[in-house]
């Protein structure tokens, strides 16, 4: 390593860091394809892939060559992909599913809590702390989203409390861009835009949003479009934001939904330098891999980041990022991140409005033993330390 990094060990330990067989890679075999993984029995983890039916089902079995003696405890696991919440609820209620494979299901918090109640505690909800970065993506390659006044107006006009109430039953964390790792959630609650709209301060935020729109030449609003993947609560999130922006600023547009992969393909149309892309506003999340600002930056705010589909880049943000990732003093690092977060929040130069931080619920049967909620939504997928007692 060229410098000491506080986040390095955290990233090295996540489930996505794979050890792949060099002899297969040298042959040009694409191990992103399930059929190749199955054919070559490729895998160094606790399980190996036996069957994969895209969008429907996959099956894994115990890896006899796993380096941990006695692990995993399961001989195999069947994974059924269910996108319809009513079907998922019925399957869980009928005892046909032992656990969800992660905290990100298509169920709302209320539905999860009702499942816990209706099954008399036979299924439990394990809360993963707020690490799902729910955001409104703005295509800054297109007008008028390349105008900071419009971006600021949008951020000021969103009613975050109503969004949280209608979509997440008041379980989401406050929309601090850096997840409470710089400014605390309590500090962010007092910021313009995040203040409740039914307070004098919130009304002042709305007035400022309208002033900015008028200054930008859009006093009556404008027409746009919203695109979302038909996954989880994304359609509901964007529906609430769409209604709020239409009511508060006159920004109107239709909402279109896409299958998961098709939605990603749509967002990626704005990646090429010479292409503006085929979308304008979209609701998307970025589940944090580790509890560290480096994870947020790599997911949203750096050039090439997972959710930075316009490849937005800011020189000052890059400078702050480089400083904080090499800073070994925690207090000093937090101060650097506070500076960076304050700038990101202004929307002077940004592509993402943080709507809130999702607290996801991992649904687990009481018959599953030794399960503990992970720190983030992107870990705890190996299932090597849990077992089943019927």
C-alpha cells in the first residue's frame, strides 16, 4: 500500500472480495457467467453454485474443500427470487422460507413488523442500521439539472419527513450525505431542506426554493421524467418525490418503471463522455459495503462510482477525499469529512440528493440459529456460521 488506510481492512473482509482461480482467468473464461462458474466448479467460499435460473432460482451446495473445518453447517441452500411482496408474505407465513437472503426485500417495514406479529414471533426482523443510501439522481448532463439553482431548489422543496413516513414508516435515518460519519444525524436535522415543512423554518426553505426556480427562469416549473427500477420501494420513493415537486415547484413528469437490469442499462446511457443519456431524474439506492466514508464516496461521489452514472467529478471533493482517506487521526478525519459533507449538501456542484438512510429489516425464522444482524446491508451473505433446528 502507498499509504495507511483505515478502511482497507474493512473492505478486504467483505463478502464481495473473491479469490478467483488464475488458471481459468488465464484461459479467458468469464466467471461472471453462472454457467461457467457451474461448469468449472469455481468458488473458494463456503458454498459452490449448482444451478442458476436467471430471475427465478439458484441452488448452492457445501464446498467440500472449504478452508474452515466443519463449516458451513448447511449441506445446501435453495434461493428463490421473489419480487412480489404478496407472494413473499404468503411464502413466509406458510413456513416455506427460512430466511431472506439479505435486508433488502420488497417489503415495507410495516409489512415486516406485521409478519413478526402474525407469525407469533416465529419469524423475526433483524434491523440493519441505516446504511442504505436512498437518493434522487439528477442527470446533470441535461438542462435544467446542470443549473445549481434548480438542484438547490429541488433539495429544498422535498418533504423528507413525509417521504420517510409514506414509504418507510418513519424508520429511515436523516439525509446527511455522509451517513452520520461526519456531521451527526441530529446536526443534519437542522439544515435547510431537511427541516420539517410544517415549521416556520421549513416554510422558509420552500420560499427559497421557489425564489431559486424563478431566478433560474422556471417560475412555473418545467416538464421532466422519472425512471426507476421495479425493485424494492424505488417506485414508491419516486412517486412521493414526484408529487411533492409537482405541488411545490411545478416540476411535472411521468414515472416509468423497468426490470432491474434494464433500469441499470438505462442509467448507464449517460456514462460515455459524449452522451447525455436517456434519463433525467431517478430514484436509486446504494447499499454501503462498510461503515466508512470511503464506501460512500466510492458508491456515489467519485468519478466512476457505482451510482455516479453521469461520471460527475469535482476537484475540491476529490481533494477532501484524498485527505480524509489518508488521515489516521479519527477526529481530524471527521473534521475533513464535515467540510466535504457541507459542500455536497449545498448542491453547488452535485448529482445526488440524499433522501434518507434506510434501516433495512432482515427476516429470519426462529429455527435459524446463531444469526446476528450485520453492520451493513452488503455483508453477511456467506451463511457459514448459522444452522437450522427443526
